[in-house]
C-alpha cells in the first residue's frame, strides 16, 4: 500500500528531532513528489519506506557511486550547504535499476549500540526484582550489538556530573545525557547466565556488504554513530553474538522453555515491533502470558510511538496476568534518558 504523505511528514519530524537536517529535507521532498513517493513503495513487505529508500541511496554511495549527492553526506566528507533535493532526485533517476533490487530485498537491520545505555538500567531493575542471574532473550537483535550490553562502559552525564558504569576491558564507551532530576540504576551490571537473540534476518558481519548496509542505515549527519558502529562491529567480530536465525515468534517458546529454573527470564526488544502486525503483537503477548503460568517472565520494551516518543517500559508476567510500568523517556538512538521510576 502506498504510504500517505503524513508518513513522510512524520519521518521528517523524526529526523528534525534527531538533528538530521539532510533526511528532514529529503523526507519532505519525497512526500511531496509523486514519482519519488511511488518509487519508495517498492520495499519488502513490512519495511519502512523512508529507512529503506534512504538506506539504499546511502549504500550505493558507500559502495563508491560517484555523484554530486556525496557532497551532502557529512560522513563521506561532504560540506555542501545548498538544496540537496534536486541532486537527490537526479541520483535516484540515474540509479533506479541499482536501487530497486536493494529496496525490494533489504530490511531495516539498524542496530544502534548506544541503546544499551537505555536498556542497562532496565536490566538492573529486573535483577533487583527478579533476582540474578538473568536469562536474556532478545527479539530482533540484528547483528547482536545490544546482546552484549554488559560489555560496554556507560557514562551518564548531568550538568558536569558523571555517573559511571565502567569496565576495565570494555569493548567501547557510550556517553548518555541525563534529563530530569532522577538518576537511573548504575554501577555493577547484573550477572547474565545465558543470552540468545532471535532474528529473522541476522547480519553476517564477516560480509563487507552487510557491514556497509548497517552503515547505510545510520543517518549521515550523525557522525558519532558511525564511530560507535565500527567499534561495535569490531567487538562482535572478535566475539560473535549468540543469534538463532528464524521467525522470532516461532523460536520464542523453545527459548523460553530452555531457561534453567534458577535464572530470571527476561525478553527484550528495541525498535523492532513496528515491523510486527497487530496479529503478531497479540501472539507475542499471548506467548509470554502462557509462559508465565509455569514461571515469572519479565519483558523490557524500547519502542517508538507515532508521536515520536520512545518510552522504556517494563512488564511482569505472573500466573497468566500482566503488569506494566514506564521506567523512562528516551531518545531512540541512545543520546539521552529521563528516568521516571
């Protein structure tokens, strides 16, 4: 189905809030251009047209496509200050035959490692309430960077004060601003006994093309994200993440049943459920309720809303019933967190 213009206005708002002026301008242009809007519908079912169209264009540039559009991509050294829209239109027109198969086959494997700074406090809450060690199951982990959340140092900042969660041999360091007057749980990471990711389209980081696709999904104005991504890729290549390929909902019952009795089960996901249909969301919730008849199950959710918000939620499933509460408000790329709990 062709996305409405409002979709492109929404994505432009997301780009504006994220400090990504290039994609803000291009989103508004696509939304108002019948030819570009129609071309953007040629994506794999369930995939967001903006991310895939812009990712495909970015991918070709990363692969070496020579075109004046490169001058508008900061991560490629571009410094152009003019209007990128006519140049973007020309690039798409010239490269339609190369872009079309990318758009029809690729998925949004965005795997922002800075989200670990948002997830980590939630896992500390689970450990406080459910005990340790944890048995973690990530839905849609992509390359699995956030499966290794406890391998990163995190520094939370507020008005010059730093609240560290640091490791001597950390794979990388994430800086996250604190909003509001509350501080999220920090310090020692809870013990993780086992972890597994369930992913329909896992990323093979040994493949340079798949590494470039991950880079292509990062917004060109956000230079710091590229440096974090490259460090996360290097760490994952040194120590591959445990990911099981297949439909997450089909794999979830077995993953839940495999958790030893002495481990606290926690299912989590970040910026994934927008790819789920209503029926899939209902099936997901039903599986957790069913599993809770045998033992308590915890769930951590970090998902964007249509209003552009990104709440950090925690669910507790016990004896076939569910409780839910919000822990924090967040930036979806991990730039800041406002702790509420």
